[in-house]
């Protein structure tokens, strides 16, 4: 005799919820057996929905682990690349020349008309 059964026991909350839904949609003249069958169908639907959601969450967590693993590998490789590169700053003389010419032009504009 095995200790575990293949069929999972449903939670009491799921059972109560399915009975409440079955009673809420009960038609006049419907027997208790029919309501019970409807409740069982609703319960199976709820169980199937929960099962699908668990599978989806497992798949998403697997994908998330794969992606985070790949991101970690990329981060490690970029850190090595950044450490190997040397940063060389080179100033452009063109910017300084243009700045001096513009200031000279402004000064000439204000000084020459006064002469």
C-alpha cells in the first residue's frame, strides 16, 4: 500500500466556493443531486485553473532564472572589458578657438561703434 495517492485532495475553500456558486446559479425545480453535480463541475474547473496557473508560474520562474543567469554572465564579461579599456580624454582646440573668436567679435562690436 502506498502512502500517497495520485488524486489530490481539494481544499475546503475550493469546495465551499464551488458549492456557493452552484447554489447561486440554481434553477427552480433543480434537485440536490443536480446541484451537487454542478458544484463538482465547478470544483474541477477551479482545480484545473489553479493547476494551469501553477504551471505558468513555474515556467515563468524558469525563464526568469535563465534570463538572470544570462544577465549575470553578461555583466561579468562587460566588467572585464571595462577594466581592460583605458579612458583617454582629448580636448578639442577648435572649441577654445571659437570661444575666443566669439568673445573678440562681441568686444569689437561694442568698442568700434563708439569710436
